[in-house]
C-alpha cells in the first residue's frame, strides 16, 4: 500500500493531485479488514523522496516494512540509512512517470547489484511486453525480484498470455515472486468481483503458492476515488486461492514473513 501525507510535497515531476491518505486512515482500513501488518511502498508521486514512507514506518513500528524509490546513483550510506528505518526493498517502475525520466534495464541491473549486500529484493512494475524484454536482466539479478500487480497480464488472454507463461516459469525458479494486487488495472468486468481475473490469479497460485504476496494497493490511485472496496479485494484473494483458507494464510502471513522479514505470529 501507499501513504500520502500533505505534510510532504509531491515531486515537481508529478502533475496529479495526490490523495489524502495518511497513516491514521490506513489504520481504520486495517481495523475493517482485520490486518495487522503493512508494507509501505513509496509512490511515484514523491519521486526519490522517501520521507513520507519513512515517517509512516516510524508511526507503524515493527508491524511495517518499507519499499523505497531511489535513483541509480544512490550511495551505500543512503541504503544503509533506509535499512535502519525498516526498508527492505526497492521499487523499480517502468510504467509511471519517474522523477529521473525513463527507467532503463541498466538502472534495474545497477540497483540489484547495490542492494544485494543488504539482502533486499527489487520490486518491478512493468507492462507485460516490458517484462518479456527485461527477462535476461531479471533472471540475472543477484536478489529476488517481485513482479508487481500480477505483471499487468491481460486476463482476456488467458493461458495463451506469453507474459503469464513467463511468470509461471520464473516462479518455478524460486528467485521471482509475484504480488497478487491491482486486479482492477486490466479487468474488463470491473468491481467489486473482478471476475475475469479469477483464472489468472488461480493459475499463479497453482504455480507457486509459496512465492506470492498480496497487496491492497490502497488508496487505489489508478481508480476513481471511492470505486474500490478493499473488503471485496480480500474476497477476491480467497477466490484466487480456490476457497482454500490455508493457501490464503500462506499468501497473507507466511510468505510476507519470509520476504519482508516479519516475525510469524504464534500458531
């Protein structure tokens, strides 16, 4: 999820007005859904300024981890400073406008090398055709890669999707994870059920239930305000898990504990 706090100014490159989505509002959502942990991802809105994310991590404490955005020139000292405050990964975005301009394969490669000593992961947000083009780089990364938002695979393509075939191959290697999130980004049937994404989600769960994590993508900045029901997204996850509550627990509890370094709760 993302935090947007008016105390922190958007990057000059960002033209849209960010929503008002502070930690206090997210805690209300947690109470509604029954969740207790969070992974705060710096949105493209703030460019490489991670202060809003770091402030959220300080408020949320040990129940939260962060995924930061940096440019290719980031220093090891800055990465160490981020690590001390709960950051455990970097987001590399090939889709949204970025403060540095165009994101390149060389940038992804360089950042993977820089975070390898920290044991971090790299979260990759890309269009399906970009994932296919980036395959040699992603497969050679010295750290785990987390493919964001279902790889933006078009659910209408079904099992014929070249990107879906690639994702299932990557999942089998044990080096790549997929985030089950952003169902609304390519859905044609729309909410609250996003029915056309069920087969896609189930295919990924069958491929590697141990290397999937879930994200709400709150506050859903790609969608009209108030159009997404977060409780319906949890119901959709259960459908992706074919109604198997144990699989759902794995995606929501066990897998993120390993990827983000959370302590597992008592059995």
